């Protein structure tokens, strides 16, 4: 294979040029490059390289479309009519082994302003540890204060969160159902800011924006906040204001109970029961409302493994929901703009396995393209790279500007790091996507919370809620080392324009892999112990 021989010969010559300079850019005049001939090996490398790059570019262009839809259609939501007589509301609090935050949760919900005779609270506890005792004690204390709160404990976790919500509905009295996960602290005015949207009888669900209690805790929480802000501003805002479907996020929202019932109820055949029900309800004709200006703060995961488990669950669940519902959506009479957006939304995580495959073939593809000449790379590769990656910058930059018009520029310093972490997540999320595509069932893995609200707080070093990181950190470290070699090769060939892009991969894979291992094996020995709360 002549092409392979040229690659090997050129690679070692380039290593020599790095240490033995022989004139600037002399390697571009190397005769092996002048007589380089494309062969079957090159085709084997370049075909998947360009196929993957084109697909990633398409998803990148879709991010641009969401930005366009948001900026073109954003408008203030008109003030709705108001209920003359307020309806009854049930607040559901599904928890599982949340001993550090359950008291904070029920105390904050008990402070919500609403007529006491029209409000009930359900603490839906599937816990198997001391959380049961902490939760019962918190509920009893509130009941003594006259709060209508009920403790419901299941002996099994059938259906996980979806099963708990469905079980709670069987005994709920409210016409509307608000849901908060264990890590949220709703505003006391939450119901007064949302309930009147339901004066429109077509509205089935109202979603509010997530805030961040511990955004400034560390670099990881800064990244998580930016990712969520992009989702809640660009994705939800763009979809909602342009008349496309968007999803309930599982918490910080309120449902019309009738909408849940007529859409088939909570189902637990996916890990994202919230997105599943959202699409089924909107296909039934229910309208959703998104209130970006109503913020419900929550605690962000402070550890890499917890963050990866959360992203794993969301990635797998969205693909499962796509497999389940996309055929129905495509066969329906819905407008094509809704169908196409549903395809992008529910299949977006399929880009992660493509990213991992792309990572492995990037170095040989880079060598082949280098030998074929700079002009082709600038004409073809660069525009595709720009479409696939630069859309991320505008996507998250604009979301920060919309949320914080005065201080958004200060957050842009985290943007390159956020892109790196997104790349680093591709290994774990690829496994999630593959499991979903092959129908591999796994349990609902909760995201540990430690009642952390500021940089002064520290996560408990007890390993009770920590999960093992598995083998993925090692693969991430291998990919980090692989891209470090790629950086070395690019530098040796004076391909300086690619270095910033390549460094995103190096930092991303090394950071996610190293932090996963560090926080699992060493964090237990660090910091003071925090008592159970």
C-alpha cells in the first residue's frame, strides 16, 4: 500500500524536522508529498472521517437554527387571565436516598404561598436508607405546624421516579400537580407565578427555568450551569416561541392532572419519563408554556462521577424516547417543523458515539489530509469544523447574555473549558446511547446531593452515595494521551491552526477521566466530615 508507506515515511520525517530544523516550511516541499497518491487505505480513513464530520456539522447548524429561532421569535409572554377561584394543587416531592437535602426540600416547599385548604404536599419516598427516618421526622414537624403534607413510602421501586409519581397520583386531591426534585428550593411565590397560565384550558404544563444554588462552587459547577442555561434559554426558548414541541424537565414545573391522564400517564419504559410524557401530551393537543423569567434554584452536582451519571441518564433516556415515539411522530399529521425538531432533539445524543469514533480516526485522517495539501483542508475541512464546533460558542454565549445582561462577559472565560468537558463526556454518553440502541435496561441512577449552596460547604467524604466510576475514566485518559500525540504531530508539521481545537480534546478527556478517578479514590480522605443534616 503505497499511501501507507508514504504516511509512515512522512510521519518519521516530521518528527525529525521537529528536533532538527531544516528551514521554515521545508516539509511542504517534500517530494513524497508531491507524488502522494490516494489509495484504499486513505479511502478507508477519509470516508468515515468526512461522513462523521458532515453529520456533526449538521447538528452544529441545527444549534445555529435554535439561536435564530430564539432571537427571531423571543417575546414577552402576555399576562394571562387570573382564576377568580383558585384551583386545588398537589405538590409531589419524589425522593430516593436524599438524607442530606430532604429537610431543606420540605421546609422550602412548606413556605410556598397558597391557600392552605387548596394545597397538599406529598413526599414520595422510595428510600432504602436513613432518609426514611429523616423524612418522616421532617413531615411530622410540618404536620404539627398545620401543613397538609403526607409521607408515602413504597416497599419497592417499581417504575422508579415515574412509578412513585403515578402512585402518588392515585391518592392526590389536586386538580394540578407541581413537581420538585430533592435538590430544588422553589420560590414561595412559585404557584402564584405559574398557576394562572392554566386559565387557558388548552394549557397542559408550565415549565420554569432552573437556577443554580452553587454555580460558583468550582469549575465543574460553572460548566454545568452554562450547559443548563443553554438548554433552558436557547432550546426551550427557541422551541417554545417558534411553536415547536419542548419537554417538561422532570421538576420545577406544574401539570394539569387531566393532561397527564389523557396522555397515558407516567410510563417507566424510558429513563426520561418527563420527556416521554411531554411528547405524548403535546401530540394529544395539549399546549405547553415556558416561563423563562420564573427561576427555581437547584443544587448542581459537585463531583464528576455524579455529573456523568446524570448526563448518562439523560442521554440514554432521550434516545429511548426517540426510539419509542419518533415513529408515531413521523406518521402523524403534525407540521414538518415540529417533526424535524423532534428528530434533532431526540437523536442529538447520537452524536456522542460519532465523536468517539471521530476521535480515534482523527490522527490518521489528519496525516492523510496534510499530505493532500493545505488548500483542500482550508476549503473543505475548516468549514465543516467551524459548523460543528463554533455553533457551540454562539449558543452558550447568547444564553449567558440573555440571563445576565450585565455580568455575562465574565462567564465567557469558562466557555473553552465547557467545550472541553462536553467533549470529555462523549465516552460515558456514548455508552448510554449504545445501551439505548440495543435495548439494554438499567436502573434509574440518582444524582447524589450534599446540601451544598456555597463554596464554604464541602461534600461529605463518606462513600455512601458515591458510585464507582467504572472503566470509562481509563478510556478517557487513553484518548487524552492519544490527542496529546496528535497535538505533537500537528505542532511538528507547523499546523498551528489546529492546535486550539486539539487542545480542547486533550483537556476534556484528561479532565473527565482524572477527576472521576480522583474523586472516587481520594476524596474520601479529604476535608472534614459533614454531619448528617
